[in-house]
């Protein structure tokens, strides 16, 4: 049974941290809005201020969405909705969103890699919406915690399950590991004061648990992080998802 300390609705430390994060974003929005009214700044500087405001708004909405989704699970108001999906194109819908997020939130720019280890026309009966929410939460953490380098997202079917991963070249392995394995979120937040990342990882763990899957973390290269999760899936009859010579394609942005 999950510790009550990891219940976002009843945890005062998470609520206080979220309140602080929200005030920080709101203060940023107000400050840059004030600067845009000053006549001493050029059009390019005003455009930069506008971009900062837009980024702060998006991160504020992401934080609030993750909190609400996690609270929804805590109160028992979440259910799976599986349907037949093509694994070859499963991640295509997320690519434009993730490219836009990198462009808006990464100062130095990040390379995005999408790895699809699957033969053509493989389909599976899965909850695509919930899987997207898991990948989106992990990706948001990677963008927030990776200043330069790359983020790599991939999937590969394995007979009765699908394995996913989100790898990055950041320096947050210890923080991710702490939030993934903690039984007391208060202690973990005292070590790593990052409510945004904590709420996202808490939500990801709950969603994977609902789907009957598993999640774990490994080091990626020397300093990076790799978060992997495996979801049980019913491969549609006629799909050859257990063949070892699967097609391996990488899309680079």
C-alpha cells in the first residue's frame, strides 16, 4: 500500500511546495508583464519577455494538471480505457508537442530522439491516453532538469508487454531515484526541493500502478538518467511483436 505521505491531497509539504511554485510562476508573469510596459526596451527584448511569460504560464498549467490528475487517482476517480493502437506510430502525436516544449523551455537547445523498435503493423490493446500522460510527465521532468544534450524516448514490444523509456543527459539521477523509491515524500522533498518533479513522478508511479506495470531507473551514460517502465499489453492476433529482428528507427530533431 502506498504511503499516505505520497498522497498529494493530504500532504502539507507537497501542498506548501506547490503553493510556492505557483507563486514563483505568478511573480515571474507579473514582473515580465511590467517590463513589457517600459518604453526603454526594444521589440526583440519585449518578445523575449513575452516568451518568458508564455513559458511560465505553460509550466504553471503543467504543474496544476499533474496535481489534479494525481489527486483524481487519490480519490478513486480514475479508470483505464484501452483500445487498439498501432505501435509503429504510437508516439507520433507527442512529437510536435515535445518539439515545441524544447524550443520554449530550453535555453541552449536539446536534441530529441524517438526510437521505435517494432516491426510494421504491430498493434496492441492499450490505454494510449494514460501511457501518453506517463511519457509526458517524464518528458516534462527531463526538459526541466536537462540544460543541454539530449532526451531520448523509445518503446519496444516484448510478447505480452511493452517496454518504454525516457532517457536524458541531465544530472538529476539521484533526485529521480529518490522520488521514485521514497516511502516518505516529506523526507525526499527536504533532500531535493523540487515539488514540480516530485508531483510528476508521483503521478507517473500511480498511473503505471493502475496499468499493472513496473517502473525503474538506471544511469544513462555517466551522469544522465534513464527511467524505464513496462506495461502489460495484449498484442493483436497476427502482429509479430516477438520477432527479434524488429525494425529500429530513430527520428532526430
